[in-house]
C-alpha cells in the first residue's frame, strides 16, 4: 500500500517537474535548513528501500533495473546524510540546464508508474 502511495506521489511530482523544471531548480537553489535536509534525505532513503522491496518478487528486466536504481538511491541518501557532500551535490545540480531536470523528472515519473504497477 505504501508503495502505491509513493508511486502516486512520484507520478504527480514527476509530471509537475516535467512540465515546469524551473520549480525544481529554484527549490534546489534555496538553502535548506539541516532539519529539512534530514527529512528530504530520509524520504530518499525510504523511497530507495521501498523500490528495492517492491521489485524483489517481480520478474523481468525493468523491475530489476528499478531495483538497482533503488539501491543507488538508498546508498546515495545514506552517504549524503552523513557528510558535507550534500552542499557540493546541491551546487552541482543547480548549475545543470533545464533539460537535465526534465530527464530527471521523466525518470521519477517512470519510477512512480513502476511502483504502482509492481
């Protein structure tokens, strides 16, 4: 049930960011407080583990690719929560063109569909 809710949230945010990627870029440019960063990284870690859990029983290549992406998300979230690399990562992301954010939004949208269908 939680995977369906997160899938729906991913679809909505993916569509929003696909249509208006400047919203995501502007949000990343603003400085986040330590508490908000912990909440965001906690959500990323939970989302990564949820993806891993939902694709373990699935058969096929696409769910396995989603599982690998979930593992990468979880590891990246854990590494960013414990280091000062989060500032460098956020600065790196804000320098990217809008096309990068559209591709990222498309990936989030597809992951949301996979979560709902899995």
